[in-house]
């Protein structure tokens, strides 16, 4: 039976903790995506529009509401990721869906330049919905 030095035991423990951090970061990223799916669903209480090329209608979100779902493309565009920077783990979700030259999420969150469309804030609501699960995941014992 071989013996390990204290340095080897500590190094092994540190590597195990780093691996757990990355695993937890991935779990939190998935919680964020789940929160986005739960937040960005359904119709709003704004104007009623006809879906182009059909006889169907949908109700858009009103200013200040989370964006309503028309096609589901924005809702489905969120991708979870986990980034490590040194000893920091960053859990995030990102939507790269564009509307013209702009990211659709930025237009919805902040409104359009010139104020033609009022903001449809959703980012803080997603974070609030995922916060409890994220704290629980990161608080698990090592």
C-alpha cells in the first residue's frame, strides 16, 4: 500500500473542489435556463396582432411586462454556459438571437433606440426565479 504525502492529499482535495465548482456552475446555468423558460412563456396583456400569413392572432406584451411568446424563437434561443476565470466560476445564459443589427434580448430589455418600443424587462425576473436554487446548489457541503 502506497502512502501519499500531505502535499499530494491537499492537491487532490483542491482538484476535487475545483471539479465540484465547475459541476455546480453547470447546474446553476441549467437552473438559469429553466427560469428563462418559465419566465418567457405565454401571452401578454398588450395589443392583439394577427400572425403574419395566418388568420390566427396573438396578444403582445404591454410595456413593462416580460416579452410575450409569438414564435418561441427568443425563448428557445437561451444557451447555458459555465466559464472559469482563475478561481471564479461564472454561470450564465445567453441569447445571441438578433433583430437586424441588434441583439433581440437587449432591445426587449431596454426598449428600442428612439423609444419606439418600450422596455420589456425580463433579465432580473429570470435571475430572481433562479436565485433560490442557485444559492442552494452553491451552499451544498464540499
